[in-house]
């Protein structure tokens, strides 16, 4: 009988889940920083001049660099874990972190509908992570 390797199972390893959690947190912070930088720059229009105006904002530049670091961590996750399990976890975690972060740091509204949705997502994350 052939031995099943970790990559062939749908379960995420503990180390893989921790890295996924860190990657999602970094990507979430990156998005919050970029959003803050865009606001500091007075908005954004699709032009090279507007891009440089945004990138002159320290928050936006830090966000872009953190997004790059997150991408490198994501490459490692893809090399060691199942995409069909990790991607839904990543998207769910990132959505949850950004929603809470936008409420706390950008003062965006948090409706009851969003709170219920986040609770459902957290149950889904737990279910997927357990395999």
C-alpha cells in the first residue's frame, strides 16, 4: 500500500496553519495601510502621477512592501499545502481581519449583518482547518 504524504491529505499542518494565519494577518494589515495611504494622498485615480502620489505616503509604501512579503509567504504555503484547503482559509481569514481592522482603525461601520457573516465565516474556517 502506498503511504499518503501530508500534501496529499486535505488537512493543513499546524505549521502550515500558523504560517497561513500570519500571512493573512500581514495581507490584511497591508490592505489597511494602503487604504490609509490612499486617504492621506487625497484619493486615487488610475494614473502614474496618482500612483506616485500614493506611494509617497509612508503608510501606503509600508502596505505595498508588506503585501510583497505576504506574497512570498503565500508562495511557501502553496509549495507545502493543498491549495483547495488553504485558499478558502486565506480568503476567509483575510476578509475577517480586514472587516474588523476597518472597523477599529478606519472607523468603518459594522452592521449586524456583517457580524453574523463573520461568525459564519469563523465556523467555516474552523470546519475547513480541521479537514
